[in-house]
C-alpha cells in the first residue's frame, strides 16, 4: 500500500516538466485519434469496410456520387487538425528525435487528405484514415503508459502488453494486412 514495491524512478514519472509536457502532447494525440476514429467509423458504409474496392463505385468522377455534408465537414476538420498538429509540432511541442520524420508525415497527410477531397475520393480516403487513426490509438496508449512508467510487475506489464498489441496486432493487421490486401 505504501508503494515500496514500486521502483524509486517510477514513483513520480511526471515530476519533470519535460516529461509532463510530452505526456500532455501525447494525450492530445490520443484524444484526436479516438475522436477521429469514432467519427470515421460512423461515416464508413459497411460495404466500404468489407470491400474497399466499392469506394470507387460509381466512379468518383460521376456526379451521381455525392458525398454527405457531414463527410465534407469531416474532411475539413481533418485538414484543420493536421495543419494544427504540424504547426504544434514545429512551434509548440518539445522537439523530439523524430521531428523531421513527423513534420514530413504531417505534410504528406495534409496533401493526401486534400487530394482525396479535391478528387472526390472521400470514401476511399475514409477507409485509409480509419485504418491509420484506429491503429494510432494503441500507439498513443503505449506512449502514455511508457511516460507513466507502468511497466514490469509493479505496473502489471501494461506498457509491455500495449507494445505487443500495437506492434504485432494493430499495426500488422490494419496497416500491413487489411489495408494493402483487402
């Protein structure tokens, strides 16, 4: 009960300003990924998820394929979020080791979301965004657990379980199997 079983360096994991800042930045990412994944799931038609090829029927150039106001709003919100996230990464967040890779990721994501919107490929883009946002939820949870140092026996192996789930289930299934093959 007094925490004697918890290693000394794990007792106050967020006492340093930098660790607390990284934790809050990651919590923001988790909130975005959860809310966007829920919204995407709501907008995805069952046939799009079961057979993503149906996102191209009828042809996206066909004027009969009119997307709902909510889907168009979703894309505008996505562009705003990714633009803000890129701005935040550049000017507000603590600089990380993978800064260049993350900035490139933000710029490419903005371009792809805008391309899907402009080319009327919103249905296909929705499936892609869901596969990526949903798998990022587990990545965010793993990072937050790591910042909180809930690892090993004193943390019920939460960080390790999330690592295994993220690395070998979520990413492998959604990004390496489902998205490219289905």
